[in-house]
C-alpha cells in the first residue's frame, strides 16, 4: 500500500543546497581546481570577522575585479 503524501507548507520546501568549505575543497580537487593560499586566507578572515555571505561575496568580487 503506498504511503500517503504529507502536505507540507511552502516554507518547509528547501530550494538549493549549502556546501561547506571542506566539502567545496574536496569537490574542487576532484574537478582539478586547487584552492590557493590566498583563497584560504580570505575565507578564514571572512569567517573570523563574522562577515555575512553577501559581504564575503563582495570581498571575493573585489579581489578578482579587473582594475
């Protein structure tokens, strides 16, 4: 006998997936992408400073923006 579907509110549905720093590094290695020392330092300092995701993105964009 099939299990009846539960009606979940829209807020309960998750769209997307968050990947942590360690998992991202492992995925990148499989794809042949290496994380540089500067990238690690930037991520560590963002965490230490308690930057939000948006602020951390701005920091990364500023680092790689062409002058």
